[in-house]
């Protein structure tokens, strides 16, 4: 019996002749469909078996009949049934209950095949970071659709994944309308372009008129408000059903357990979700995390032993204990641990030779160009017979100069001031245009001409390969602790310290970490060669330099404490309700202070644009932007008026010169008057007492004003009256914030060439602002870059000083910022009331899975379409704050020079003295040109003895200072211990 034996025409109109099909089945002697099916299953004939298999297959006639029945009950064509209930009653009356039982058997066969598929299983001990990152609900959905199509269709239909009836009809009508329009367009293909555009415009108007807002748009908005994904719910239901049949079908549950662990969900909540079939149990999650951590360790060791260049980073992690009673075992209320990790170092590409050549010519240090390392010609390694690179790290001999020449170094040539000035002129146009476009693009015209941002060495937005390593119970603030940390890095990579002789590994961190690492090399200079840690080449983290730069900018432009200056950070913080940011000198909240500096710079740019264009406030500037498409002239005027670094010094020098000329003229006139009086009294009778008194008066007047110190004080007082401190403070804040803005944007967009220039600028500013530690460190960096590093090492710095965790543009960060992220995540996972087992689990397992947790969370969120809520350092809408600051700057006339201001602020009834801002650039150049910082660095470096051998050590006197390149100077106690 098959459908072919049914009279022709019965199935022509699908769903209408279902009762006729049932009637003919019964006419053949089968009272129920079940008996009809069982007669085939019990037959021993091979031909009958084949027919029955064809009949019962996924595309067989039985499925077609069932599909027609379902469609008949849903669509009820031609109005045969007034409702679906009547159709279902007719079907049940014809087929009985056997059809339901058989349909369940088909679904059971589908789900059994799905459960037996190994691709739908993920044993917890086989979880790896790659599997956690590659998980996607869409892949699970496609797998279910392939292995169990009937079961997949039923569940999705029951969950109404395709939408309601009206939406389905609406989609069909839209599809028919589009097909009709396409056919009309193809027939009219001979028309010209203008006719085609007019036809499309009329079609759009007709469609808007007929459809109104559109049913599909309304449905999408309604689904967005609901925040539900019906297809995802259907996939999760199928996953729960398979997990209920066997706990081996746990792909979804294992990944959900990993996500819950990464999100730090409590154990009780995990237990509830496990009982509901959403996640695996908590002990199983622990096993999965341990397997994932072990897999991460193996991948790191394999990569290092295969010759992958790598770098390491670490930072201190202070863990506070929450104790109720002080005992001997918990005497200390906090623990000093060390969080650490490693990253894959990108191979050095070609360095911009024109920059290096220009610098060498300026410094008089042009030497033979070194061989550049291209992408096809990477650093050389020894290989074994299988062609695998076996030497770990980098070749140190090609990175560091053995005996650099520090003779005749000039600070102006060292910093390349001419190149910095050229860079400032090129960068200001792009930065000012970027700020103006950010705030005026809503009012700007269609074609706005803006300058481009300078790009010197932009990194490719490629996601970095990072491993987090077990946290150590070591205090990294000591030299011994840092020595232990360096040794542990070698053990974590599966290496012996002898394997790193002659090799190089980049070591990144904050100032304390790098200085302690260099101190370890100093203390071990007389140790065995493999114990000297010469392989550690330190580079400074950019985040902590940025934090120091924020502090320097704030302190130089702090202003009066009451905030009554025309332009100061105390005034801005008071206006915006952020006064607590200025209460402490140290940066307690870097993110908030960073936003304050960036907002101040944008406000200064807009206020300068308002002043130059003569607009009526910010709204007037928006009207100007809507009428003018070329902003280059405005940008050039802003830069010429406010950004020259020497302008404040020139204004002060000019005021001093004018005051000196005026005072000298006054003194000359006074001398002439005294001389004339003396001569007249000398011609009097008999040299009277008055004459002697005259000579005494003249002598007394000269003594009073004859000293150089007194003269300078008088000139300074006179110059002070002629200066406008309000305008000078505005210029200094503008310039300092501009350099900081350039530093931060260069870091985020990954332009390490611009970042290198900004560090040179802040090397001068730190010396003028009194940031002596980072000033010394940046000066060391400049000297290393010019004299110690080879072109390959400079290329490595340019390629690896920044990391990108997401692979997206504008998401670069410093290596120390990456380390701070690791510390923060570990602290969030830590339970202060831990026991010894949970402590070991946190130090060994959780610490190694930080990056896996991050990738798992983002994978689950991206796969489900859930919103990314509650992120750290989310963007803040500061448009209202900037409008307030712009209005304040314009009303206080801080953007213009006023000689009659007399350095007073406040009201006429209650004037106050304006506090002078610090010209960090001029002071820094004065300190550096004095020679003291440079002399200290050079004198320390000239005493260093690189590559000391045992024979040389035996001939050295005990009192000699031996310091390797990149080391730090020894204190008295450390030198005595050595």
C-alpha cells in the first residue's frame, strides 16, 4: 500500500482531500493507521521493507501525509473548516490516537540519533580555551537541524519561532511584492537612469503609503522590547531535553557552567541551574576549569619551546582578609601576592628609516645602517632536523649594543627638539579637527573639509595571544621576590635558566616592577652566568606613564583651592561637582581624573573656536559650522593662538623686558635729578650743612637701589603688573591637555610612532612638574632608544608596547593595563573567607583561566545577543558638562589677553589674586639644559661593565661598581650586600 495506489487527483490540492486519503486507507482493510504501519513492519519481504523504509523516511509519504494534516488544521483553505479545532476533530475521528503514538516514535528516533552524536558532547576534562572561544549557539542549532530535523521543526514550531500567523502572511506578501517589483524593473531595464530613480522614488512613496509604519518594523521593535530570542529558547529546550536523557549530552551545559564560573555566580545558584538542566554541577565545573588551565599551560610551553618570542609581565596584588577576630594565623590583615602573565611578541618589522636617519644626522651620530628585519626575513633561530625552532626568546646580541658611545651628547639633539616641533605642528591640526567634529558634526554640512590625523607607525588591530600564569604568594616589592618571580617564569615555560643564556625576553610592568627586575641583574652580576637574569629586557608600561601624566597636568594647572581662577582644574571640578578629585595629590581615581582632563581640553578647543569666530556661545558656533564647510582656517588660527609651547615664556619675557626698560628709565631720571640737586647745593655758600646733607642723600639713595637683587625684584614687580595670569594659565592648560590628549589617543588607536614622540614631550614636562621618578625613567628610555637599542629592538618596542585584546580598532592598551585587568579579575573572583582548598584553586586554576573566562563570557554574550551591561569604564555622556565649561570660559574672558585684569579674579567688591600655573615645558628645558639629570645618567652608564666573564671577575677589585646596561644605581645597603 502506498500513496501511488490512491486515485489520481486526491493530493492535488494539499490539505483539502485528507479525509479522502483516510477513507481510501480504511477501504483497503486498515481500520487504523497503526495497523496499516504494523503490517509493513511485520512483513519479512525485503521489497516490502524497502517500501516501508521509503514510506517512513524523513521525506517519505507518511511524513507528507502528516504534514498535510498539520497544514490542514492550521490554514483551513477555502473555508472548509470554520476553525482548526473542527479540522483536528475530523483528523482524530479518521485516524484515531495511533497517529500520535507513531509521531512520538519518530521524534524519539530523532532525539536518540542526536544524543548518540559525539559532536553534541563535551566531557568536562576535555574543555580547552579554543573550544570555549569557538562555542556558538548558532552552530548548535545547525547541528540539531542536521541530526534531528523533524524534532527540530516541531520544537521551533511549538515555540513560535517563525512568528504569529499575521507576521507570516505579512512576510509572504512582502516577498510577493518584491518579486513583482523585480520583474517590473527587469522589463523596464531599457529606461535611463533618471526614469529609474523616479520610478524607485514613486515606489518607495507608494509602499510607505500602503504599509504605514510597517508591520515588520513594529514586530522587530516589539521583539526588541521583549528582549527574547525564540530560536535561542528552542535550542536551549532541545539541549535540556537531551541533557535529561543522558548527562553526556552536555555541550551547552558545560559552556553555561564555564560562563557562570566566569561571572562569579554563587554555588547555590549554580546548583539550582543544574537541577533545571541549564548547567553542569559545580564540582564538574571545577574539573572543567582545571582541564582548561592545564591545556593553557601546555599550549604556552609548546609555543615557547618551538621558538616563539615571548614577553612577561607581573604586578603586585594586595588581598585584604576579612577576619572577625585577630589570631596568630591571620595576624596580617592583607596578603601580598603577584599576578603574572605572558604574551606572544610580534616579530620586528621594518623601522621607519627616514626618522632614524634624520635623528642621527641631527645628533652627529650617523653610523652604518643595520640590517633591517622584514616580514619575510624574521629573526634567525637554530632549527632541528624537523625544521622546528628550538631556541626560546630572542637573540640578545642583535638587540642590545655592547659598548655604546655616550660622548658629546647634547640634550637638544638628544630629544630632537626640531623634530618635536615639526610633529606638534602636524598633530595639532588633526586633533583639533577631531574635537570640533565630535561636537559639531550634528550641525555640520554635508561636505566638511578636515585635516587628517598623523599616522607614524600604526599597529594592525590584531588580537594578542596572552597566557595568564599561576599567581605567586611572593611580595614583588623586594629584590629577592622579583628574582623568584623571574625564575618562576622560566619554570612555567618549561625551561631551564641555562636555556635562556644569550637570549632575550621582554619584561613589562610599572616603574617599580622594572626597576626591581633591573636591580636583580645588578645584585647577581657576580653570580653564575645563567643566574644573572641577563635575558630580562625591561620596557615601561604606558598606563602608569599616562597616570603620571594625568597627575602632572592636574598639579601644574590646579589653581586656587577655592576655584575662583578664570581657568583652573579646581574651578572646573567645583563647577561639575567633582571637588573630591582634587582633595588628594595622588591619583586615587585615574578614570575620573582622566575624563576631567579630556573634558577640559575639549571645552578649551570649543571656547577658542567661539572666540575666534566671534560666535554667540556654543549655539552660535553650531550655526557657524552649518554654514561653513572648510574648517582648516579656524583650526590653524586656534593652533597659532594657543598651542605654541614657547608663547607663555615669550609673553613673560616680553613683560619683563618692558618692565626693565621702564624701570631703568625711571632710575636714570631719578639719578639725573639727584645729581642736579647735588650740584646746586654744592654751589651754595661755604659748603653748608645742606650740601653735606645732599651728598649724604645721594649716597643713601644709591645704596638703597644699587643692589642687583633689589633691582631684579623691582623689575619683577613691575612685570607682574603688566602680565595677564588668567590668559597665561589658559594657554598652559591648553598646551598640557593637548599633549595629554595626543598621548592617550595615540595609545588607544595603536600609533606607537606618535606615542614615541609624546613620551619625548613628557620627558621634558615631567622634569618641570617635579615627577622625578618617571622623568628619570623616560630620560633613560630616550638614551636607550638612541644609543643602546638596535633597529631591531626599536622595532620590537614599536610592535609590542601596546596590546589589543579584542582585535578591534581603537582598543589598544598598555601591557601594564592588561596586567591591571588580570589583577582586577582575580580580586573579583577571590573570596576573603576561603579555606586552603579554595585558596589553592584560586591561585592555580582561576588565575590561569582569566583570559579563558573573558573569552567565554564574550562568546556567550555575543552568541545570545544579550546586552553588555555593567562594563568597567563605560563611556559617560559629558556634553552638558562641556557646555557648562565652555560658557564659563567665555564669560570669564579667559580665552583673551587683558592687560587691565591686573592678575585679579572674583568680583569687584571681593577681588582675589590669581594663582600662577606652572610652565612645565620651560622649567623642564631649564632643568635638562642645566645638565644635571643627563650627567647623572651618563656617569652611571659609563661605569657599567657589560658581559663580565669569570676571568674578568677575578681581576676586579671588590669596590668596583659593576652595572649592566638597563640596570639601576645601587643604594648604600644594596652595594654593601653585593
